[in-house]
C-alpha cells in the first residue's frame, strides 16, 4: 500500500456558533420642526430621549455578544462539546 493511502484519524467535531443576539437596528431621531424657543427646548429633551433609547439598544447588544462569547468559550474548553458543569 502507498504511504499516502493509509487511514487518517477522524476530524474533531466542529462546534457550531450561533448568535442569540437581537438584530441591531439603526438609531433614529424623531422628526423636528420647532417654531419657538420653547419648542426648541422640548426638542432637546426629545433628542436626548432618542439617544438614550439608542444607547440602551447598543448596550443590550454588546452585553448579548459578551454572553455569547463566554458561552462559546466554555463550550470550546470541554472536549465533548458539552458545557462544563456549573
């Protein structure tokens, strides 16, 4: 038999990595058309609220990604692909 025709060891089981994180959507600002100074002050409050909503979405996405990374790291540490006992 030729040396290149021998049997090879089986390949290791591949770990599938899936993200359970929500889809990150673009942040939007509410339409604005202030007519007076008082309206402008109200618009500032609305824009700050819109940015706060946007920041909360981004923070939640970052937290989810970190949790996914940690979960995947723990799975890679176990040779049988099962999560470690907690």
